[in-house]
C-alpha cells in the first residue's frame, strides 16, 4: 500500500496508483521474488508522471499544493535554518498570539529577527496556532519585534503562510485592520534589510502585513493574493463552489507574481512539490535567503528604505 504518512491530492491519483503498485512489488521482492527490473521500470514511470504533472499545474491545482498539510511550516524552517532561536511572547497590550510566532536567533552565524505564521501540523497544534490566522495581537507582536530589530541593527526575515488574518468578532473589536496597517508601516520604515518568503498561502492583508520587504521570495507552487479563491467566488458569483474558476482567473501563482513585479524570485520546489522533500526545500530556501541578505548588505538605512519604497511603487508600472 502507499506510504500511509503521505497525503495525495485528487489530481495526483495517477501517481498514487503507480506508487501503490511499487509498494506492492517491493513487498513481493522482499519475500524473494526476482522483480527488481519491474520495480525500477515502474519507479521511473511514476517519477516521470509526477514531473509531467507538476510541470503543468493549473492555478487551482497550485492552490491545493500550497495548502498541502505536509508542506514545510514556520517551525520546520526555524528548526532547519535558525540556531539559538528564542521566541518572544506577547504584544505588551493584550495577549500572546500563537498564530504568529516571532523571535531572535542566528542564521548562518549572524543575528536575525524572524516572524511568521505557523499553521500547525496536527489537530492539536492547528487549534493552538489558530490555523495560522493571526489576531491583532499577533501583528502588534510582529511590530514590537521589528522595531526592536531595527533599534539593534538586526535584519528581519518573514516566513509567510496564512489563509488570512483571523476574521472573528473579537479580532475586529481589537482593531484588526489597524494592526495590519501598522505592521505594513513598520515593515516600510525599517532601516535594516528585510526579506520575506511566501512558502504556502499568502492571502490578504494578513500576509502582506509582514511581506512588505526589500526582497520577496516565493516558492514555485505557493500562491499570493488579496483574497482567497473561495472568498472571490462568493463575492463575484455569490456561489462558493466556483473557487476553481476564480483561482484560474485571479493571477495568484508565483509565475504571475514575478511577471507583475510583486515578487523578486521564485524558488524551485523538488519534483512533486515541497511536501515531497521538505529537507531539500529548506536547504534551497536557506541559500536563497542568504543571497537576498547578501545583496542588501552594503546599503545604509536610507538606501534600504528607498529601495523598498521604490520596489512597491513600481508594482503595476513595470512588468517583468
């Protein structure tokens, strides 16, 4: 049977069937059957099918991949890239928000401030982290940490993966929109380099609140949009079942974002998506982050602000 730990998306059914066959043949081979050549043949076929499938994903299929529960999350990147990470809790106004994690550590030996959304990987952790949907106190915590990093000359890294800011009544009563706006302003005001990477979903103001950076990177199968396909479907057609049609029209893929100048670089994912080889994806991401910060290393605070400001003013004016 297929790996019980692996979750297949609906459009991956042909690959799932081939990999199921491979597992069955491996079980026979383990019992003494001489079928090594047949296993190798089907493995090659499955690998090619996976490559072909992921080379031609539709925007809706990319949306499903971006939401895959086994994609690397914030805590995976922290574990793989950041040493001596010390999380900081609370916004000093209301509470601590577990959906948006932030703190200080070292990236390849140098001090860094890291903020980002954590969706959680199990039922318990998803509830704990509110599925990565931050409340106002989460964004106020991010502002607090970014201002601290700026004061001490420490660069800021944002790891973005959220379906959006939490839309609950309590969050709105505590000033969700204002908190997001102040977080965007804090990003724009930084005199230290900031780099953001969209690893899965970059939805709405909940994402851009910490993505207003000198360099914005995006994984190959991630999505980035002002609104989710489901919400767009409900607004445009008053029918939430047309999310696939909305996704195919909204220009939400990394390739669209690069062409419009919204992001600066696409990070190629392993064959079959980041969830197939999280360790390799984390290594690729680390190298890209290091290069992005290195490109900004010799800029003074005024030049850093000017570059960031011009980057966002150019969106919509210049096509990549």
